[in-house]
C-alpha cells in the first residue's frame, strides 16, 4: 500500500530552517522548565503517599475540597470507573500520619460512602526511594541512547550513529519541554512513554538510513543532496502509514483510556509527531551535512 507515489519533495532544502525551529522549541521548553523551577516530577520520583479508595456517589470536586481543607491543596486525584464502582487514586506529598488524616477526613465528610472497607490500596514512597527511582530513570534513557548509538555504528557508520543519537536526544528534550509547557508531571508512566518514543523514533530512522545507504551505492555519480531526497521520498509512504496507524491507536487510548494512562497516551502522541519529524528533518539532515563535510575535507586534502 502506498499513500504517495513518485513524490519529489525537497526535504533537505529546508533542513537549516528545521534546525532553527528545533533549537527554538527546545529553548522554549528550557524556559518553561526554568519558570516551573525545574522539571515537575510526581510522587514516583519525589516520594509521597498514594491512596486508592472506593467512594460511591462522591465527585472529584468534593474530594478536592476535602483534601484542600486539611492541607493537601496540591493533591493529585484520578477517577476510575470500574464495574459501576467509583474508584479514586489520591496522590500527595507524604507528611507524618498523612494517610490517617486523609482517611479520617473522608470518613467524617462521606459517612455513607466510607462504611466498611473503602481503602483498596495504600502505598508510601519515601524521598530517598523516589530520588533513586529518578536517577535510575535518567540512566535508563541515557543507556538506551548509548546502545542505539553502538548499534547504528556497527550497522552503518559511527557518524551516522552520532546523528541518530543527537536526534533521539532532540526528541527527548523536545518532549520533556512540551510536557513542562502543558504542566504534566513526569512519573513512571511518562518515563515508559519516553522510552517507547526512543524505540519508535529510531525504528523510523533506521528504515530511512537503510534506503539512503542502498541509494548511495546505486546512484554513485549523483550528488548526496539528490540521493538523500530520493531516499526519503521513497520511504515517505511507509513513514506516513506507520505514523498514522500509531497515532490512531494512541488517540483511542487518550480519548477512552481513562485518567490513569492519559499522561502516557499524551506523551506518546507528542513523541510520535516529534519522532517522525526528527527522522526525516533532523537525523537524515545531520547525516547529509556530515557526509558533505567529510567529502569537502577529502577534496581539500
């Protein structure tokens, strides 16, 4: 199946504009992070209390009012409807006896809804454990990028691997910047989405790299600029079909998946768009500039 046939778009002609746009967007993301006084982590990485409760007939607004009244104004509330049961996940910064204070306030405010055992699950993550999880998450992303660099180095060339690694770092920074602008907290689900984005983006990049390498061998007499454009145009249908089908599935998760996976789905949506863009306009463009620079250097020698 092909969405596009015999296209001849000049992708490489706009690469410098794309460099500028990417740098500008990353800077805007950094400004947003600075304005929020750093990356906004949730209790998975900062430590805190998580309560999962079943409260029939209670609304999110009522819960928020109760928690605000007892000093937990910044508490995160997620509502899940499961088999006609109203289940809420409450996440907040952990203080001394925080769980007991919240449960007592719920019993006092909603005596009918809290009859019997209304607490389904209660977990507390200490600040030290949250700090360690955060460091491990950063290491996981960096290690993934390093191993991808090594893989592309072996399969293609080291300079191509560097270009792919820069593109992946670009995807990660741009996605984190967008999350900061949207005021979304980074937790384990968002981390899972970031690692998924890295895998998705590099898969698309490798497909394009494969075609470029083959076309360089076939069209040796043509200049690299034309070869790169031909390769990207020839893989355009595959890139578009993959991105569209993935976006459709992700939109279904975002719309109907509920609040628990909403941050994951939204992060993935942003990352798919950024990853598709970077495979064409960042990774391939960096390889072209590297190849041309190496060729010019060889000519001078």
